[in-house]
C-alpha cells in the first residue's frame, strides 16, 4: 500500500479496529493495577525490563494506544503521555538537567514555561541562559560544556515568533546537546520538528489535540530516551494521565487535521481583516508576508496556524474592545471550537512588571485570538462591532 496521507492516518489512528472485539474505538482500560506473574518475571516487568503493564502510574494500555498514535503522527519512535502540558515540559527538562547544569532557551516562551524556568529551575541549581533571538548561531554560541538541554518553542506564545527548527537543531546536535521543541501551536499536522532534526517534541494536548475540553501533554522522541524517562522521573513525579483522558485524546486526534484546516483558514481571514483596520497598530500572524518569520514559516510549516495577535493603542482600548465582544469568548488557552480572545498583559503575564512586558515585545494593548471553528464572517462581524468601541 502507498504511504497513507495525514488525514487518513489521523482518522484511523494506529489501531482503527480493536483486535480482540472488533470495536471501532480503543477500549478504556479503567484500572489502577494489573495482575503480574509472581517472582522474577513480575520484578522484571515492574522494573520496566520487560513488556507489559503493572500499574497505571507507569503505563496503561489506553494511554499506550494514544502514545502510539502521537508517535506515528510526529514521525517519532515513541511518545510518553502526561496529565498536562506543563507536566510534560517540566518532566522533559528535569530528566536532562541537574545542579550545576545549564539550559539554553529563548526569551519569548509560553508564560507557564517561562515561570517554571525562572522560578523553579534556579531552586535546583540549574542555570538558565535566555536568547532574545534564538537563531542557529546564537544557539551554537550559548551552548557550553555545562549545557545539557536546548529548549525552544515555535511559533511562540503569544508573540508568534518563528524559530528555525532545522538550523537550531543542527547547532545543538553538533554541540552534542538534545533539543526539545514545543510544537503546541503548530501540531504535527502543520509542522514536524523531529523530521527537521529535533530530538524531542512536546505538546500541551489540552489545545488542538482534544479540541479543548481536557488537560494533557505529550513528549515524543527516541524510544531509548523515553524508556529511561518512564522508568525514572516519570514514575517518581506521578505525571501519567487517567486512561479515560487518553481515550479523549485518541478521539480528538481523528479530527485534528480537519479542525486545523478550519482554524488556519479563519485565522488568516481575521489577520487580513485586522491588518486593514484603522484602529489596529500591528498584526502578528506568520501567514502575513510582512511578518518577520513568514519565509521561515513557509519552509517549515504547511499552514500558518490558528492563532494571531494584534496591538491596540493602549490598555484602555483593549478593555473597551473586550467589553464589546458578543460572540468571541474572553478566556485563556486556545484550540477551542469557540474563538477565544485573550489579553496577555492583563491576564497570564500580569506577574511580569511593565518593563519586562515591553522587553517581551508586548504593549498594554496586545490581544491574542485563537480562531475557532465558526464562520469567519460571523467572527469578523463581532470584531468589527468591538473595534468600534475600542
Ligand atoms: C505553548 C504552550 N505550551 C505548553 C502549555 C502548557 O500546557 P498545559 O496548560 O496543558 O499544562 C501551554 C498552555 O497554554 C502553551 O500555550
């Protein structure tokens, strides 16, 4: 058979029909524990030396099915599922760095990751080196013998900066350091960092994988590295998802590319509309030719994603705009069927003082939109109404 295309692979998953029963859905193995053979065989299974399940905090058949689906879509040897995106990120990072080590990352990151790096890692004696522009050369220059991991995100949340995956991965690899990419904004449908040389890919599956009604995360990459992480820090931290949640992600993946096509088309329509609006100072969307990352995004992404941002005159204008929305919902997160509007300076980034906000490239009138699945005309009508008040 010819290699299957993405929509087909997503719709089928890796187990379209249950081998034992013929069921068209993966069974939910709702159990904490599994009967194991006594003696040496049981010990070897619990130690992760042989195949098989024994306790859901380590592994579960439903979660394993989800992990196989993700690995297949990302082009990875394996995957490890988590109970949140932050669990996946913190575990991946803590698996690689310890006291005296160094992490190289970019300045503009999802706020939760940035806070983890700034507030938790120093407590464990980890030095974090931030790059304003994580270009391949900057990564190569920042890596020292103490650097144990490079951690990058593209497109970045919420400023939509685009990082060169192939170039930075090459720079890290030449220095002998693994590199993790947060691929949450793009999903494996639009961008596959492992095919461009990254070591690991991490996702908040809370977003596009599920269509946004559950919290979860996943790490995809080399089988040996993941096996080691599962046997050690994964079980120590207790970050495995519930089997019923893994089932919801398996279900979500079946429609991922279908939803992404719509999210992307709507985001582009909104970006083009906002770019023409007199009250909008600036639009951030990698699909617009004037975006500084446009050419790079064209090379490494198949479409430009479902998220965009724009800048109004000031914080007061942003609040008037938000008050004027009737259809779009003011809420954090993204990837929902509903169009979600966020005001990072007033919500997720309020922990940052104004100076750091400006340093991060965001003015007080900065607004992020996660384009939903509605008709673009309806969303544009709502934005038009709200902008009249801004
Ligand atoms: C890019 C990115 N990575 C990771 C996370 C964290 O994921 P979770 O909220 O599932 O822990 C988020 C959450 O918004 C995010 O936007």
